[in-house]
């Protein structure tokens, strides 16, 4: 699996867009990018995933660069409830062992 | 609410004891995963079951075991507990055995004293 690199922490003002970067320069052609978040001590929450096209759902947008070596998760209007640790995970689409491997993630603090 | 339920929420027990954690997956999900989150190790995958069969194993200790029952609920058994087993234990479920879109329960906080 490709290794991911994320900033340890970020701040964002409430109501503004939060842009969380992830580098995955060793990603291979069949590996998807997944984003999860964990609000303090709660179970991780699936946010979005993508292969090469940009994706959007009700929670967020995922922008993947053309070379697929990096991606950005965008929370368009961050609220205080978006304060959490955000994990970028790169996995092969179909694998006999589809466990999630969580790294350190980015601790996003949304401030009033 | 993810639809995954876990009981109990909190568990306090002594070293050397045995405990059982229970998980009910989302309706329709056949695959169940167990993860452990401790302060020093982060979130780590333990084991996966799909439709009653073990599918994948992670860094699960021999003192730990799990099973998935015909009604698809799962139990994680932890025995000969040590102080270092204190952690949050999460269960997750997914529809397909190969899906990385997993839905996590609220967790069981285990404290070993």
C-alpha cells in the first residue's frame, strides 16, 4: 500500500473552507484514496473516497491531482463539529484483506 | 448514528480476567471488523469476519479471539488481560468483504486495573 503524509495539525475559522492535504507519491494505478475522520474518542467516520476523478458528497469534496500523487479533502463550510482527526488512507480497490490502516492523521481545529 | 452497535460502552476489570465485547453490524452488512485504539499504538486492525468465516487477521494477540454468529453479530473475547490491553475497541461493518467503506460503532472502552 502507498504511504501517506499529512500535516499533523491545522486550524480553520468557522464558516470557512477547510482544505486538508495528503501526499501519496507512491500510489499505484489501482489504489483508491479514502478519507475518514474521528471526532474525539468516537468511532471513525467514513467521509469519501476516489480513484482519479474528483468526488463530492454531502459531507465533503475530494480533489485528486492529475498525477494522483496528492489529494485534498475540502470541507466547504467548516463548523465547530468538524473538529476531528482526519485520516487519508490509500488502499487497493479489491483486496483479500481490506483492513484500514490508520496513520497519524491531521488534527483539524475549527475555531469560532 | 452509524447503525453499528457495541456493548458494553465501558468495562473495568482486573488483570488476568476475561471479557467479551459484543458488536451488531448495520442491517444488511455481512462483514465485521475489529480495531483496537490505544494511546501509544493508534488505531490498529485486529480481525475481520465475513458471513461467519474469518477473512483476515491483523496484529491480534493469541489471548484474543473472535467469532461471528449466524445472526451476523460478532464477539471479541479478551483473556488473561494485562494493563496494556486497556484501550478503545471498535467494531466496524461493511456490505462487501472487500469494501473499504466501513461503518464504525461507538466503541467499548476497556480499562484493566
